[in-house]
C-alpha cells in the first residue's frame, strides 16, 4: 500500500511553523526620545499596535518565542547641561492588504464568536488564505527586521551615549567630590572663622571694658591733675615763701656749722675723757676686787628639802657682824655633840661649837639673784681682761649644781650662776659697744671623770668618747690651754647658752649614792673665752671665765664591805678626792709663792692653770647641808674652805695688748 501523500496545505502549514522562530521578539530597549525612563511594561505598550495587528489576523497562530527578555537599561538621571536625545518616530509595518481584504470579506463576529472556518473541502480557499497570511507574515518579518535594525542602531547610539554619559558622570562625580571637598574645607574655614569671630567678639568685649575702665581712669586722672595743679600752685607759693626763709636760714646754717665744729672738738675731748674715766673705772674696780681678796670664799647653806628631818634649834647659827643685823652675814657657827665623851663620863657632854668666818655667808633663805648680785662685779672683771674662776665645792647633795646651773623647769627665779653670768656679760658688752668696744664669746663645756676629759657638747658618734680629748697648749710658746677634739661654740645670746647647758646636762656622768639619788660623779668645767677690741684706739683684751661645778667631796669609809657596783663608786670617789686634794695643794703653793706649783698632778688643776695663777681672780662657793646627819662632811668642807680663805695670792694683772 503506497504511503499517503501529504496534502499541500499541510506542507504550507509546516513551513509556516518552521519559519515562526524567525520572527524576532519585540525589542524592550527604550527609544531615544523617552529619556531612558520607560520600563519593560511601557515598551510592551509601545509595541501593542503590532500585537493588535497580529491578533487581527484571526487565522494566524500566535508566534511562540523562546528568547529571554533583554535586561532593561539602567535609567540614567538627566544631569544639568545634558541635551535630550532626538525622538525617533515609531515605525509600524504596513498592513497587509490581503489580510485586510480577508478580514473585510469575513463575516462580522456575532456575540464575540470567531468567523466560521472554511469547509474542509474548500482547499483552494484555505490555500488562498494561507498564501495571503504567509505574505502578510513575510511583510511583517521584513518590517520587524527593519525595526530590529533600527533598534540595533538605536542601541549602539544608546551605548555610545551611555559611554559618553558614563564619562560625563565620572567627570561630574569627580567634580562633585571636588566640590564636596571644597564644601568641607569651606565648612572648616567657616568654623574657624566663626571661632575667630567669637574670639574677636570676646576680645572686643574685653577691649570695650578696658576702654571703659581707661575712660574712668582718665576721668580720675583728670580730677587728680586738677588737684595736683591746685597743689602745685600752693607749693609754688610755699616755695617762694621757703626761698625767702632759706636766704635767712643760710646765715644761721653757717653759724651752726661753726658750732658743729666746736661741738666735734668738744666731743673728741669728752671721748678722750670718757676713755680715761673708763680706764680709771677698770683700775678702781680691780683695786676694789683686790681689796676684797683675789681668793674669796663664800659659804652657802641650802634649805631643808621636803621629806628631810628638821635640824634642832642652834645647830646652825649665823651671828651678826660688828655693825649689827644690818651688816651682811659673814660668819657661821655649827654645833656638834660628841656622844663618845658623854659615854665615858656617864653624863651628856655639852655640844662643841665650831665658828667659821668667810667673805660672805648665805643662809638657807638666800635666793639665786642675791647670790649672783654679790659676784656680778667679779664676773665683769673678765670683760676688763682679768681671768676669773668661780667653783662650787662641797659634799654630794649640798646644792653645788643648783648654785652653778640652776633648777629644772626653766624658772627664771632659780637660774644658776652660769646663765646669769653670761646674760650680764652680754648686757655689759652691748653697753661698751657704744664706746667703741666689740666683744666675741666662745664657749666650751667639758667634764673630768676618773681623770679622763670628756666633751659635754659632743653630738652624734662622738658622744661619750672621752679618750680623744686631751689638754694641750694652743701653740708653741703659748700659755693658752685648749682641749683637743672638744667643741668650741661661738655664742651671742641667752638662748644659745641655754641650748648648750641643756645638752651638757644630758651628757654629764651621774650616779646614785648614799647621799643623793642623782649625784654628779665628775667635775664639770664651763669656760667662756672673751675677746675684746677697740679698733679706733688699737686696744685688745682677752681672758677666760671659768665656772666649775666640782664633784662631791665626801670621804671614804675604809671598813665598808663593797660589791662590784660599790667598787666602781669607790674608784670614782678616790679620783674625785685626789683631784680636790691637788686643788688645795695648788692653792697653798700659790699662796706660799713656791717655785713649783703641782698643776699637772690633776687634769682639773692643769685645765684651770691660767685661771688659778697670780694674774687671776678666784671665788669658791663652799656648799654645806643643813642636816645634822651630814655634820661631819659639813665640818670637813668648812675647814677646807677656811684654809683657802687664808691664802693670799699676788695682784691680778689684766691680759691687754
């Protein structure tokens, strides 16, 4: 059976279906005149007439395209200065006349129904329709090719225009960045200018306030100028009056000058006379001290302290002098009962009375000021160039340290001889300064403990080191003695002296004894080197003032059993009594004018050598206790003082140059 031949109509339909993919999809690119603001939907609307034309061909099937839609172009904003692209008129293909004829020949649609198809047997009519439709599609394809070519041209133009616009955009973006940078710089400059404006406004306000103040000051100065002008006029009037008076005063000045010359000559004459009177005063003062004796002895009895037994009446008596009670006391009577004599006879023996006479006796009620008043003139002799030595002698607890240094607490009423003497010297030196004398004072304070010299003014690591201090000559051929490694402190006021005394009081060697809770176990020697100069007359003088607080002079009990601590006290007592005995021998040798004076037998007498010789003035305080239990030591002290009081040393000589 032969295969069935295909119908020509089916072959034409097949060709049409094959050619359908050749129909290009409508372009969605924006037209040049649309300013690139059309979206894909708007572009489809632009091609809507073509679709309508296609739908107008009722028998033409729909063209299926498998091409993806082209991406829509990015909308480029219209910038300033950009010119609009010329509008391209939309071109539509010519309508197919055959299709129109076919559509016109077709009967109208009733109720929206399509016209009825040709019958199957009308192959010629169907072929005619297909031929007309094919022709129409070919024309439409040509039209679409032309439109496609136009759209391609428009696309190239749009791409070129987009490239130009991109370059222009980049240029504008660079210009925008530059403008923004300029704007930021302008903002910064504006901020700086604003700050500057504020600063200038503030300065302007300050300047305005300053101008106002200056204006006020100017007004005040104007008022002051007017006042000064008035005063100037007044001063000019007074000046004229003064000039008139000056002419009268010049003659008076001339006469006053003559009187001044006469007064200067008289003043020089009186200065010479005053100097002569001062020298005469010193001579008479020294003569008075010589008449009193270069070695004087004062006796002082301390008062009974709280807790001590009251002595019996008549134990200590102070007989009146030849002039009666008005005379100063110079005698002392001490009663002592001998119990051994009473035991041998079977009846109490009458008490033995011992009478002593000294240059001055101070009863227990005598104050520190009364004691110093008696020695003030002797202390002043040191300013005149005479060596002066004052020392306190007596047993432990008799009041030697109280007499020399004073009591504790800083009470001015109980100040001792040392602070009072220095205050007196400072005062007299200041008075003599008006006569041309200048004085300097250098103080030292040492103690002699067990024949070892120790510096009481030492501080720090040198405190308590006595082996380093030795007594030496100041220089070859010099008679002045110094203590090596000892502090010599210049003093000029009372406070400096008080500080030195306080330091020495802390460093001095003391110990507890049977007679006193705190007993001085050494000799303390305070020396003040005085140097005076009268520059106008070329006079110089210098002398030491020595104030000595001797250690306790109690005797030893050879039958007393001693332990290790007591043996140490025993050695101290032996050294003390040895030095005190040497002091008595030196004074006796000076009194007897012996050729050899044993100064070197003791460190005490060796240190005081220049203050004990024939050119010195000495004063000894013998301090005794008012208690009956100490009567034996009191008698020993009084007897030693009586021997010293009987000594006579040659005339003192001043150390002058």
